[in-house]
């Protein structure tokens, strides 16, 4: 299982394979972001998107699914996240797109108040099948320290 001690600043990883479906784009939009260009082909054609496009929040949810699948497959002692520092939707995501992730660890530190926990900052880039970045975010992850009694871990 991967712990704080195993995280290397500067390390990069690639993972994920998520196919965006028309049905899922519309279902998500109906529930959470019911703007016409997420719901209707004709309405979307009249916008700068040109065709039906996923909500940016849906893109974030698809990225989260790929991240959790990766953490599960590669067993990580994750403890959640206190939040996202930056989030950018760079290009629209359309039905039929196939998404994947590239991630880079930017920094890490031990928690001052909780010796059993470490934190790391990572840049996550979501790319489509053409290797075009559609979303980026910088977030902080919390992860269990394997040996909390060792200062600095």
C-alpha cells in the first residue's frame, strides 16, 4: 500500500480510460447543470460549443472516477482532500470523447497537528483522445504516514 513516505515530488503518472456517452452527459445535466447546451443538440449547435457538451462539473466527476479507480487499483492509504486550489476547464468535452489523466506531484509535507497524516499537492490534467487538455486542477491530497513516530517521515 502506498503511504506518504512513498510519494516522490516530481513523479508523474498516467491512468484512466473513460468514454463519455451522450446519455450520461444529458443525465448529469438534467440533475445538476440544466443549461441548454448540455441538454439539447439543437440548442448546443447555436452556441460556441457547436454541439452537445458535458458540464465542466461532469468533467470533474469523470476525472474523480478515474482517480478513485486508480487509487483502488494501486492501493493508496488516502485520507481524502481538503480541496482544490485551481480548476480550469480548457476545452469542451463531447459525447464520444475518451478521457484519461496525467498527474504530477508538486510538493509534499507532514501535517503539523496530526503526525499520522501527510499532505501532497498534485497537478491533474485531463486529456481527450487527441491528447488535448480539457481540464486541469491543482489539489491537495491527504495520505496516511506509514511510520508517524519518525519525524519528517
